[in-house]
C-alpha cells in the first residue's frame, strides 16, 4: 500500500476526525472510502478491481524460484506437498 501525505484545512481535519470516530474507523479508512466513492461517482474508476489489484501488496514478498508460475515442475511439487498434507490431516 502506498502512503500519501496531504495537508487539510483545520475544519476539514476536524470533520474527518468526527467522521472517523462516528464510524469507529481510522481516519485513513475514511479517506480511502471517500476518495474511492468520489472517483467512482466521477467515472474515474468504473472498473472492478483485478486479482492483481486485490493482492498487489503481496506481490514480490515471497521468496522462491523465478519461474514458479510458468514451470510445471513447481506445480507438481506443490501438488505433491498438498496431497501429503491432506493425507496426514485425514488420519
């Protein structure tokens, strides 16, 4: 997730704090929801999020082979491990 810093006029900052308290949510959540709604209302984001959009914060955080998504060998290894785990759990 990207961090953005914005300067707010005092009255807007107070309104934000009140809204966050009323929702029982962090200010950042209120800002994200408000911005997303504003952009959707203006047609700036009329598409549904892709799978990549939904997991973007996870991309690149795991170590592994560079060809993990394209080499069948890695899929077969994962399936064998999954089968072993399932068999062990079934006992």
